[in-house]
C-alpha cells in the first residue's frame, strides 16, 4: 500500500492538475492489488460494513490498483472525490469507479424479514438486488459529458457491488432522458446568484433525475414483492426498460460462490 499522492508520480499531468490532485489525495490509500482482489475485498464490505465504500481501479502500464475516493459518507448516501483530471494523461488505460450498496441498507429500510437478512450475512449470498441509484447514474452521465466537452479519452466505467452481485452501468448521452440528467445549472459569474423563483422550482436536470429515481424504486420493488427476488426474466425486463426509457445500459453478474 502506498499513499494516494505518491501514486501520482507515474502520471503525465500539468503542474496545476498534479498540485490539485496531490492536495485531494494526501493521506489516502492506494492498494496495489488486482481488479479481482479489489472486488473480493469490497464484496466482504457489502456484508460487514454498514456504510457504502467508494474506490476506483486505475491502470496505466505498470501502475494498477485501487484508490480510496470516499468523501462524505453515511448509510443513506455516499459521495466520492473527483478524479477525472487523471484522464488528462492519455496513457491511462482504465478507470473503474466502484462503490457498494451494503446489506445494512436492506436492514435500515426493512425491505426483507430479519431472518432472511441474518441468513444473508451468514451465507454471503442474496437474490435481492440494490440497483444503481439515480444519483449513481447521474454522476456517470455528468462525467461522460465533462470528458466529451473537453475531448478527453472516455476510459471509465462504473459499477455497484450489492449483496446479489455486480451491476455495471453505462449511459447514452444522446438519449433525451440522459441529455437532461447530464446537464447542470449554468456556472455563476462572480457576484451572481440564482434568482429566488428559480430556486423554488426543479431544474430540468433535477426533475429528470427525480423521475428516474422514482422509477428505479418501482423497478427494484419488482424483485421484492413476491419474496422470490431475481429471475432471468425480471433482469431482462429491467434491462430493456432502462435502455428504452432512459438510455441506461445495465449488466449484472451474480456472485459465483460464498467464499470470501
């Protein structure tokens, strides 16, 4: 394990970007482990840690490992730091942002009976997903727009690790729903403030993300109502809905075994 700032030594970055990232990464851990080793470690955290964990797997030549990018964390919400400037180095081969949705969320929201949850913690398996949230998807959409507008290489992917498995997700910025969600309020000039009447109503971005959040909750409920959980048919229906209605591409891989 090395410090996050020391990890930057092998990257080709402008002086300004390097200085900013060194400040952000000071005191953070960089774990010299493979992608699969990181998945195994974070899978344990799904069942053992109450809060979400946020890491990014970065690969550039001989540099490969997992960087802790956790910022503001709570049971209900997690936030990660911004590392997109790393992609200023054209030789970065991969950035895979991954965070967890732990069993503790199921317990807090009382989505399953206590006996089912206790068994889940013991067996380290589940048939009940905790899908990527609207915030997760919006973060990716805004990152992709950021990269596209700056003509930076889009070598990034996003995943959520939950009690059932790994959800990889991507978005189509050309889809009307993603056009709105990837937008942000126009930057304010010095001394400028958002008019009060604008603050009282949702922006198109906020409205679209709110609707997506409600629809994702409804989709997730389809896996819980009958207490059966995931089936191949339900997953395929979810994937078709997400792509058609929102331009979101979902790919799910179940945990292969319970050995941790």
